[in-house]
C-alpha cells in the first residue's frame, strides 16, 4: 500500500497551512529524513521531512496551494517494489456538479474550475487563478502543464512574460476617428499584496487583544548613561565572543525584575490567573511577513553574553523564516524595542495570552534634575502595557521600579 503524506500540525493551534512548494518531484527517490516540501504556517515556512523511504509516486496538492487542512492528503509515497498501479484508487475524488459532464477524478480538493466561453471547463489551482486575475489574464486561454491539464503557477508566469499579440492594422480606408481618452479613475493608484497566513493571524490576534483585553499603561524614564559605559567596557573586553546591545541589558533586567515581582509574570484564564514559574521572555521581531516573538527561555538564569548570542541567533532565524515552533511558542512576558528606529515612546498591544508587554523607546539626551541641579543625561522611556485582569496597578508599578533600578545600576545585573 502506498504511504500517505498528510499536512502536518506544526503547532498546537495550527488548523491549516499553505503548501509553498515541493522539494521533490514525482518519481524522485525519498530517504527517511529528506525534506520533501515547504509548509507555510502562520508563523514561518518550515520543511516537511519524510518519516519513510520510497519513491514519490503522486503529488496530490500542488505548489502554492493555500488553506490546506491539517491531516489532508498531500502526496503518496511508493514503497520498494510498488509501481504506479498501486496509486490507482489512492487519488481522492472531487465531486462534480450534477449538471456537469462526468470527468476523471481531480487530484486536488482545493482545485477550482473556470468555464470558458466555449462551455468547456478549465481547471486551475487557486494560486494560478488569483495570479491570472491580478495580471488581467484569462486562464481559459492558457495551456495547463499540471496534472490533467490543470493551469498552475508556472503557466500564469509564462503567459504574463509572453509579449502581447500584435493588433491587426486597419486599412487606411477603414481608419476611424481616435477613441476618446479613458476617464481617469478616482482615488490614488495602488497595488494589492495578498495576505499571508502569518499576516492574517497577526491581524486576528491583535484585533482580539485590543478588543477583549482591558489595557492600561504605566510609563517610566530610565537614565542609561552608566549602562552605556558598562556596555562599552564589556564589549571592549569581549574579543569578538559577543557584542552586547542595549536590548540585551533590557531583556536581562526584565528577567530579573520578573523574578523579584513574580505576580507580573502571569496570564489570565477563565478559571484562574496563571502565574509562571519560569521566566521566559519573548522578543518582538519584525520580519518581511509580519511580527513574530521568539522566546529566550530561563532568561533570569542566563548572563548578558548568553542572552546576546541567543537573541541574535533567534532574530536571524526569525527573519529567514526558519524558527521552530518551540522557539516562538510560549513566553510569559514580551519586550518590544523600537528605540533603534528613533521612536521616543509608544504603547504596545499585549501579546495574548500574556499579561504584560514592555515598550522600549530610544535613549536620548534630555535635561534632568540631579541633586537639585539641572544636568544632561541619556534617558530611555519605557511603557508597560498591562492586562488589568491579571496585573493590578501596584504590581505593574513594582515591576517598573525593579526594572528601573537594574537598568540604572547595570553592574547589579552581573551578579
């Protein structure tokens, strides 16, 4: 019997994913552990590895298919000694309308049909259909290269790259007056960028967070001149082993402050407040597909050099779309730092189910009062967004006080 390849659940909350592309083609030999396809989840693009060996006998779901349900059949693997005849009944049939003429079973359940002007049905993948619509092309005029003549992404790309057919030139005697110029449309020109799975999930989760979580905000100013001095001294002695950033100090200070004020390391459930016993700090990272929050686990037990190297590795993987689920799921508290972009202060939306997120602004020189006299200091404004169901104002204030003390006395973070 052929071995079924099904859409995997790459995270506990995943219900569907996109099959970005196959890394093997029909007929290729597959060894156990080989990457056979790239699956796009709501967080990243990950490789699907084969648990068995054999020959890829049939690709059921083609490249670019979106919204493939977890557990859906996507391909068939033939074991040693099996030939293509073993696949005869393995292809899932797609019911056709009662009024349509009978056809051979269709390989892909997500496949769409278009009726051409001559009444024939043209089969096209959803991605190909969308690309054709965006390019103003008619899939009914394309020669499909997919299974059973299905129009796929490559066919649309070829049609889009082909030069337009030359229009016949009218005879001089039949020349007509030029057509009136089209009336320009209203509104600015624009282009539409299709939503990725990741962007859809971000939109849904942030909408839910802003509508269902009672946010309140606490803001504090931290003097970071001493921190900058210590950072420079430590980097000067690192000899390339690490390069500390201000954000590394922030993560370390957050972790130690959560250890001092554990009530801030919590989330809300319908039956209880869940207070975390581990200090796992998430970092908000911008990627081409949207925001993702890789986690530094046990951050209160890690030194600055360890946090720095781990954070850099996670950020690189996040931007390449190579994070594993265990590297971005979980976390009890999030840090969002826009200081490197020159943002002085902002209020972040809480990352559910967490109870707090700390927004870090840029360090900038401002006038301050020290010992009754006016002075200039480098000040960093930090704003804590709090879920009031979980953390009361006093607890949030205690956390920020502990955080400020650590930031302004950076040597205490080295102990």
